[in-house]
């Protein structure tokens, strides 16, 4: 019996327009990322079709750090009005 090979999901390829839809930007922005070398792209031999890997597009997304919420309780009326004069 031949050894079993691990099964991996096939890579998902996206067009420039699909990548733009995924990032929520214009397809020209994707073309600029490709031209600058920020996003690797591949051309299908013998055609004009350019494709990018979904994983490469998703890797461009960076989480923005956030500040922890100060308090979960709403301010009291005295806090909203401020000190008395």
C-alpha cells in the first residue's frame, strides 16, 4: 500500500478585480501593489490573465491595535454635567 500524502487545500487564485473586492479597493490599487512589488502576481502563460493568490491578498491585511475600553458602565448624571460652579 503506497504511503498516504497529506491532503492540502488547493491554492485559491483571484483576478485583480476579485482581489480588489476582497480588500474593498479599486482594481487599479491592486495593479499598483503588483507594480510596486507589494503583491506577487502570476500571468497565465500565453494569455493576458493575471492572477494573485488569495493568501497573498489576505496577508496584506494588518490588524490595527486598539485601546482597551475604559469602562463598561455608563457615566452618571453628575459626570455628564460636570462640577457645580
